[in-house]
């Protein structure tokens, strides 16, 4: 390529980015009142059920016919969640083929939609549309920070001290999603997830049919004729070959790793209980085992050395699920991979594992791992990965480059400090 051509290309790129920056830097022509009116018009369900209907701890919608006439309004979101869980404690109020109540949970700092991430409003609107306008209806809960702490104190008081000790809100959110599914039950979706199908239809008869681990010839099938065999749903976020280095070069801890930007569960599930037990064990070790040079307990310093992904994130969810299913069902974890069977849903005991397309469709050609388009029937939701908790960290970025391109820096943190 000639010097002149390079100069032209560079000049065009500079002009493009200058125009984008200039447009973003310009003040909006809309007044605050016009912005509010615009959002009310574009996102009427968010406006009605969240912005204007918030109470202590968040906002909620419970289908009117779920509660007996004359039921007093809930005093707060934890009270509302208790009422919804009690109302949904029967088959007509469950997701199809599951014992999971038709309840949606999301969380954000507050219910003031002016503080929501820019791309979150259409996603939350879609969740509310499936909750309030689909048949059958679902209950919906938007938990704010105060509501999250209230639920933790109510449902897991013995974990509250450890929960409060977590240094990052993203770690608290990781624990909360497990606790809310394990205490209330229902579907959890990050605020930047956009449902592509009504959650009521996420599981069908094809998803729970028997399947065989072709390496061990083990057949996995429901052991009962019960119509609601599923009590827990996870999706795969990483699907790679077991004997390759692909998974860790892309920042994953397991060749097959589960995601937790979305999940669904019935209350008091053993896998979720195991996650919480593991969390408590790790935090106990930090609280009672960490010492500084002068012999004093230094919990804060020890906390900084813990990997959030392994402590509360996707790797922690994967570890709890993997170990439980190995013990109780002799599952070979790599059998869940969809690379050899085109990506099919697999039921092990009462835990349904969706292929990567389930909660992570549309990954494109790079690092695809079998992910199919958003339009594929297996796609339940998309994750817009806004990562509002993330910030630029030079060491994390250098580690990512080092792993991906050169196969080094395996133990470097993937989480900004």
C-alpha cells in the first residue's frame, strides 16, 4: 500500500471519528421535560410499572387475578415477592414443563429510569411486555439496591455479613440472582438482556427428551412421568474442546462454562444451595484466615486477591453445577458440549442446560463456539453485554491480548481492579 493511499485512509478514519465525537459532544436539543415525555411514549410499560409504580425496595407487577380480592397492597418488594411466590406455588403458574414459577426478576440501582443505562430501556420493555401482555401472564420485579439488601437479610441472614463485605456491587448482584431464584423462584435476567421468546415457552417437550453421552453410553432421561421435571435452567456461555487451550485463551475457566446473566430456578434447589455454601466457605476463609504482616486480620487485602469470576461469577456457578451433577448423576461435564451434536438442550436430573444459542446467540464468526443466529428457535434471549460495571484496566487489556495472541498470561485477572 502506497504512502499516499495510507494517508487517504487515515484521513477518512480521522474525519469519521471526529464527526462521531462532535455529534456526541453536542448538547441535546430536547429539554428535560421533552426527554421524559419521549421515554414515556417509547417505553409505556417501563413508565407505568417501574417509573411510576415503585415502592420500598423496587417496583413490581403481580397479575391481579393471582391475589384474592381485598388483599392489601404489599408494604415493600420483599413482601410483594412473598405474595407472588405463594400465589405461583402450583402448576398453572409455572413455566411449561417446569416447577419454576412465572416470575421475572431484574435489578438496578434505582427505579428512576433516567438512571438506567441507555440500551436497557427497550430490553426491560420487552421483559414487561412478555409479563403483562402474553398469555399466561407473569409477575415482574425490578429490585433496587435497598430491596436487594432487604431480601438478603430476610432470605439469607447468615450470609449478610459476607455479602456486605464484597467490594464490588457486581459481586453482590451475582449473589443476589442466586438468592432470589432460590428463595422466591422464577426467571432472572440482567438488565441488558433482551428476551427473544416468551419465558413461558422456554421449555418444550423436545428439550426434556432423553439423550446419550456417546463417550460413556450413559443415557440421561427423566426418572418420573411427572409433567414438570425441570427445576433449574442454565445456559452455556463457553463451549470449547476439552483438550485445547481455547477456553482460557478467551478468558474462561472451564472448556464448557455456564453463564449467569440469565437463569431460572425453583426455590430451594440443591445446586443453588451449593453455590451459596461455596460462597460462604470462601468468605469464611478470607474472614478468619487472612492475616497481615503484623498478625492482624486483613480481610480487605485478602478480598482483593479473590477472583470475582471464581467467587461469585460464571465460574462459581459452573463449579457448583458441575460438582453436584457429577456426584448425583455421574455426569461427564464435557458431555454437555454442543460442538458434536449441533447444540441440543440436555436435561440432567431436574437441571436443564441450554446450548450456547439459548442465552448467547448471534456471536458471529469470531469465537463462535456453535452459537447460532438470534432468529434460531433455540435462542431464548440475547445479551447486549453493556457491562455497566466494567471500566478500562490496562493490565486486564494487556492480559487479554497476551492470552489471545501469544498463549501466555493465563493467571492474569480478567476483571478490572
